[in-house]
C-alpha cells in the first residue's frame, strides 16, 4: 500500500491509511516517516482508527507495532475484536507478529533519567522485533499526569518523536483533547514537533452525535481542507465525501 504520489511538492512515498475517505483527504496517505498526532475527544475513535491503519497495512504485509500505554494488551485485543467483527485476519496477524501489540508500563517512566531511557528502550525493542514500518503510540495523554509539569511532558514527547524519526518509522501518536478547548490543548504540546495532525471531533447535532475528521497539517504534502463526517462500523471507518 506504499506508492509514489507526484504532487506539486514533488514525489513523496506514502503510507495508505487503508481508510478510503481519509486517504482522499491526504491525497493518497501519510508521507512515509512522518510523525503524526491523531488528536480527538474522548470516544471519537482514536484507538480504533489507529488500529485499523495497522490492520489494513498488515493485510499487504507491512509490519507494525501498536504500543498501548493506556489499556492492557488483552483488553485492547478484546476491544478490537468486539468492535471489528469483520476483521477476520486479526488473530492471525497478531499471532504471526505482523502486528506486534505491545503493552508498556509508563508509570515509572519519569522517576529518573535512566527510567525514561529504559521506557524508550522497551518501545524500541518491540518496534524492532518485527521490523515495524508503522508505529502507533496510544496515548501520550497517559504520560501527562505522571510527568512533573508541562515542560517535562513536552520534552518527553519530543524525545519519543525524535526516537521514532531515528528509527525511520511512520508513527501515529494519539492524544485526547476536548474540542471546545482544542486549540489551547494542542497548543500546549507544541504542534511543531509533529509532522502532521489529524483531528477527530464530536458534536451534538439535533440530539445526535456527529463525528468529523480533518487534517490540520501534513508536512511534505498537500491535503484537503474539509471536515467530512465519519462513522465506525464492524467493518471499520467510513469517511463520507471528503
Ligand atoms: N465493540 C464495539 N461495538 C460497537 N461500537 C464500538 C465498539 N467499541 C467501540 N465502539 C465505538 O467506537 C467509539 C470509539 O472508540 P475508541 O476506543 O476508538 O475511541 P477513543 O477515541 O480511543 O476513546 P478514548 O478517549 O476512550 O481512548 C466508541 O465510542 C464506541 O462508540
Ligand atoms: Mg483510545
């Protein structure tokens, strides 16, 4: 699913997200080796969307690593299995380590410099174990309350991003936000650190929850400036008419 796409900004190798409407917003996919924040309100689908990207790529033999800081490995697999009943290759892909689901304990990551290095080393070991090309880190929101303050948090996120960059992987890093204070909450963490930002929002419209997705920025690429609605079904994400 990696292919050359020639646009105004030159030829960029892209990783398809495997979600058609999202690829359309991205003019084909995420430029390879970009470090992308997937920001969204609670329950908007950050976990399911990021997992689907890995699943679609695993189906074309692109190995990946899903690092869960939030949920246990078992609980994550249960959730994915429950939500995506049509993902029939799921168990095989996990068993064969095409998708390496790795649970990392972050609770002591900030107790010392060595502890943080050990935390990063744990991630790297998991990423290298199957030669991952795509990495999901779900979520950095988990790190905020255990970091001393915003500066320590921001610095640690930056270290993680630079580490992924050095490994040469494309990464999706999820972060929980609240749409009403979204700009401030993203601003806190220095969006310049990320090559791209994809945002999921939820909104009450006539008593129903409506979900929308937009690409805020994507380095080394053009992208569409639309916020199409999406839905999540047992077959995955559908992004409508981008
Ligand atoms: N088993 C399921 N069956 C049907 N819908 C599900 C299932 N699991 C999740 N969903 C739907 O998908 C939505 C998104 O779930 P997901 O866990 O990906 O969101 P999230 O943004 O990661 O949330 P959080 O902020 O809790 O991390 C849920 O709010 C729910 O409506
Ligand atoms: Mg989640």
